[in-house]
C-alpha cells in the first residue's frame, strides 16, 4: 500500500489542492459541527444553503460576474451539455456556428447533429490532427451562438485569445481550464465545465449562463433538461451533488484566499507550463505535439522517439511517484496535466525525472 502521495498528473479526475483535501478530511465526519458528514446533510438544510450560496458567490467574485449571470450546478457532466445547448437554444429556424478543435468539440457537434439541428462548422484543425487553434474565422451573421472548447485535454491545445464573434454569444466548454485565468465575460453567453478536471470531483457540471441567453432558452422541454429549472431553484429542483458542490466551494475558496485570485493563478500556471515546454524545447528526446502558439497551459502533450520508450517512460514514472502521464488512448503518447492544483515542486521534479530518463534511454 502506498503511504506517500504521488505527483498526480491525471487529466480527470485530477489532482485537487492538498489543502482542500485536508479540510475535507478534517470535517468529513462532522461538517460545521452538525454531527453529520457533508454526505449526510439534507440539501434543504441551512448547512447546505450556506455551501451552495458561498460557491455561487465565490464564482461570481472570481470572474467579476454581475447580476446578469447565473451560476448553476447540473449533473451529467459536460457531455450532457453537448446536447442541452442545442436543445435549449436552436429551434427549427435557428442555426449555430461550431469550431472543431477535436474530440470534445467534435462530440458537441455530434449531439447537435443527432437532434437534426442546423449548424455550421466554421473552422476546424482536423487536417493537421487538431494540433492548433484555428484563427481568422468567418462567422455566420445569423448564428444564435458560437460553440467552442477552450482547452483540449487530449490534443494539448488551448484558445489563448477568444475570437471576435461580432456580438454573437460564445458558448464555451471550459471543463479543463475554468478558473485558471482571467476572462472577459462579456463575450460569453454560457460557459459549462465538468468539475473533475480543474474544479472538483466528478459528478457535477458548473454552468454559468447570462440572462439574455436564459431568456432565449426553449421552455418546452422536460424539466431536467432546461436551464430555467436550475436558475429558478438555485440548482436544487432535485437533490444536487452535494459533496461535489462542497468540494468546488473549497477549491474556489483556495483560489480566492490562498492563491490570490485568477490573475495570480494565471501567472503561476504560465510559469509552470513554461518550465515544462522550455525543457522539452531544449532536447530532441521529448517533442510537444501541439503547435507552439496553441499549446495548452493545462495539458502538456508530448511524444518520445518510439512507442516502446513511451511505454517504458510511463511505467518508470509511476515507479518513481509520477502518475497519470500516459496519453489518451485515442492518440497515445504522453501527457502531463498541470491544472491549478499542480505545484511548482511537481513540475521541477518531473523535469528532473525526464532528464534522467532521457539520459538512460537514448
């Protein structure tokens, strides 16, 4: 049995801040002197009211959201949002624009297609194995929204600047980089993020929706599939994922109070990523797969000279306390997911291991 915590580079479920885990451990059996675990308290109690309201308030402060924005918690992960977005916003006469940067945006497009919704793929990087973020995109004048995925965990690419959509609201899957940097929220009509990558445990999805988008949503849908159900009931129309929301609240508290907010954590994330990319740029043994101007600050994807060396690298890394470095099964290779919770210490030690491995396995 492993007694010591490893350096966790998993893509999701992913590392959580140690301080958050310790607070959960301390209060798990007796949350807020209630005599109950957070997993036992009623979602209708004042205890949980405080939790969910604090999570909403912290999210709004961190992103500088005004009263036009609603913060919701919906089960089903980001994958349900792939379907809910076109279901809520596209009637038979409407159309939407999609930017395809691989895997997750492709799945979102598939869900719109399943529903026979009108859409246009206005840009794609498929011809180069989704190794870059498209630029100079021409959007449809009559699009109801523009959908994009801000960060691709599998391909290791990220939007560093969001496109000018000429006032068309952006709907963004921000599962793997939410709360990792400052945002101009005026561009976004809706953001959704599965919590398990950069925000909390699996089991819930945070949705941030602007009132004008909410006003456009289709009300002739099953209750659990329309956004107004969640906005009108403070995400408690039915029993919400209480433990997940509690953990998210603690993560947001950590970002706000310990890390100093989004500007500070963005600076920290840039420093971590630069160390890793600069190291790989100094050697021919490790090669980043994403084009330089599109490289993710959250998911560093790379290849070694041979697949046999990659397999050995992952195995030896695990032996030395570095977990989660195997690339996604669909693309192979290696990947270090360095979300907010990844420490500078973990990056420094990973680089030392990579140096040693390269020397021993050239």
